[in-house]
C-alpha cells in the first residue's frame, strides 16, 4: 500500500509545487523555501535535535507552549520546527525570533525529500502535531530509529470516514512503536483502529487549553484601545473567511444602531485575502482604515481592517467582545481558546468541526454564544458592548473553562521526556 501511495505522491508533487508557484505570483511569501520542500537545506552542526512538525498556523500556535517547555528542559538541544504554509512559517518566526528554533518548510512526503531532510537535521525525536500522518516520514524515522510521538492527536468527525478507508496504509506506520497523545477518548479509539498499539495510546487532553498568553498582552490591548483606537467601543472578528466578512458588516450595521461609536476590527484569516476584503469594504462604502498603514482611527471610522499578521491576540485583548471565524461558513472553525483565555466574551458559528469538543464545552458552560446569522451575532455582540458587566461575567466563565482543562502540556511533556530517555539509552548502547 505504501508503494502505491508513494507513486501517487510522486505524481501529485509537481501539481503541489505548481500550486505553490501559482500562489507565489500573488503572494511573495510562497517564494520562500522552495528547496526545503524537497528536503534541501543547511545541515545542523550536531545530531540530536528535537523535530516538531506543525503543518499550518493553527498547529504552530498549538505547539508553542510545548516547544517552550522543551527548550527550557533542553536548552542545548536544537529545535527544528517545520510547517507547510507561509502563514505558519511567519507565525513561527514571530513566536521564536531568537533563532533558537530553526523554522523550515517541511519536505513533501517523498522518499528522497524526506531522506535528505532527516539526514540534514538528524533528529533525536520527531513530534507530529495533531493529524500529521505521513507514511514516508514515519518510515524514514523508523529506519533511523527516531522515536515518533503524535502530540495533541486528533481525527475530526469530518475526516474520520476518509481515514477509515486508509487503514491499510496507516496500520504499518502506526504499529511501529508510535506514541499517540490523544486529545479525547474517542480520538484514542480512532488511532487504535488505524493501527496504533493500545499500550502506546494515551488520552492527554487538548494542548490548546495550555495556551500561553504573555503577561503583557492584556496591558498592550488596553493601551491599544486607549491610544490607537481612542477609547472606542470595540469588537473583533478574528480569522474570517470568504462569505463571513459580508456577515460581519451586516452585523456591525445592526450593532452600530444601538452602539453608535462601535468599531469593528476585521481580521481575515489569510493574508492573500487582505486586498479582497479591502475591496469589499470599498464597494460597500464602509469608512475603514488598514492597520498596515498605521494611520489613526477617526471618529467616523467604522472598520479597522487588520491586514497584519501576529496582532490578533492584542486586538482580542483590546475588544469588549469577539467573534471567531471559520465557523459561519463550513470551514471548521478556528481557535476559540484565544479570546477565552483573555476573558473576552465571544460568539461562534455552528461549524466547529476542527475543535468540536472545545466548542461544545464552551457552549454547554455558557462561556460563549453560538450564532447562525448576522442578526444573532449582532444581538450577542450588542448586548455585551451595552452591558460590559455581563460581558465580563461571560468572559470570566470562559477563562475558568480554560483554566479547568489545563494539564495536557505536562502530560505530553512527560511522554516526550520518557521517549528521549529511551532514545538516549539506545544511542549509548549502540555506540
């Protein structure tokens, strides 16, 4: 089965790379790391790095607290973080600007590309985030006796039917002593079905609950609101997708009917859509400014287009309410725990397959509001902006839900330490 998969991967690789080239015409960020996608890149000075593979910005964010824990425990062991998207790479470099984390684009899952990459970085352990199941990566790690851990492992309800059909492919790669740190008991059951040994599968909880909010973020948000936003009543719509910005603007018009000075901070998920959203705002005759231009908001500014990367948390902290995107269109939703950890009351749409358990917990705890349209969103946002005390109460519940579900970081960290210790013992025995 792996041979057939590899043949298909070789056929798909030119198409995937052509897509990167095509996107690079519109987004220069896609011109980075072309050689890295085929396993080329500088070799590390010494063997024994910790390799973390997080495919996109969401997984990079989830891996942040884990990487910081590992760096603190192993300050002299390099960390290599690979990702597949420019936004993921950009976010990683913002989070780790000190160069102690080597950020690269991950190789395509082709035997030659993977072999070159692994030979260059010589990992002591490989940590794959969430649902990163790559047969040739796993095989090369197995061939070199590199332990593999799937951290924060999950298989969503939407993806499960597809993975079930791939059991003949996943079973050989998972049964070879791969450690699975599953988010939930259901995720654990699914990984066992796909081939992981039951003894190697553990329910660790969701690493995203261990979100690390810098102590200065809240203060920075307050300062931003007071100075740059001139004390306006603010709500932030984060990580929006095509089809959602129109709904945000409809909702904002309703909010402003009861809160005339309300300002919407609109943050599209993908940088390559910033100009398209700006064009939408112009077509609808909305008075807006772009954050990238660093111009001050005026009394008549209706929308601040957040067309920068890495500032969303600060603008959540500056807001009296929030909406988390990818959830009013069938994308699967984005990180609900960012506004929750900040104690900001937030709404989300019905499409939260990417974090169904987190969404259910928030809604069931009345820590967030589920909305289905612009009218419901406006009602929720307007209520919180008009009654800040009620917003603070809901935000406190959300923050409490996050605090009550922490602990996955330490559990996964302990699994990694045990695997590193076994790997070091095997290395010494074989030397």
